[in-house]
């Protein structure tokens, strides 16, 4: 069953992401450049975020999250650390995109497409 559902999930993610881009570019009459910059910024954030988690955050979390903590406590600490690292890298990439790539994207529609 997983051989069917995993590819289906991947296909749905791509179709929905591109479909959302099509709808937004047509509805607000915007350029695909904003969509491409947003995609590039997200991919760039993940290029740095994933190794950060694997090489720095995970070993640090294993030291902080001791076996003395309950499963719930260790899950909450891990979720908080992973959420903070995702926010840090994705917001940094978004800031860089707005600061240097799309200085004119200051409306709600442009920000949504980005």
C-alpha cells in the first residue's frame, strides 16, 4: 500500500503547489518570477536547515534530552527545537529574498505568491 500512497502524496504535493501558483498568478495578474524566487528561497533554506539539524541540532538534543525525561517531555523539547530551527532558516531565506531579490514585492498578493 505504501508503494501507492507515497508516490501519490508526492504527486499531490507537486500538483497542488503548481496549481496554487497558477491560480495566484492568474487571479492577481503577477509574474511567475515571484513564485520561482519563493521556491528558490525555500530550497536554499532547506539546503542549510537539514544539515544543521543532522550535524548540530540532533547531537545537541541527544545531550539535552536525557533518558531521565519522560517520552512526552523529550518529544516536546524535540518539537520545540526543530520548530525553532525551521523558523530560523526559513525566515532568514525569506528575508534575503525580500531584501535582495524582490524589493518591489510589498503587497499582500505578491507576498502570498512569493
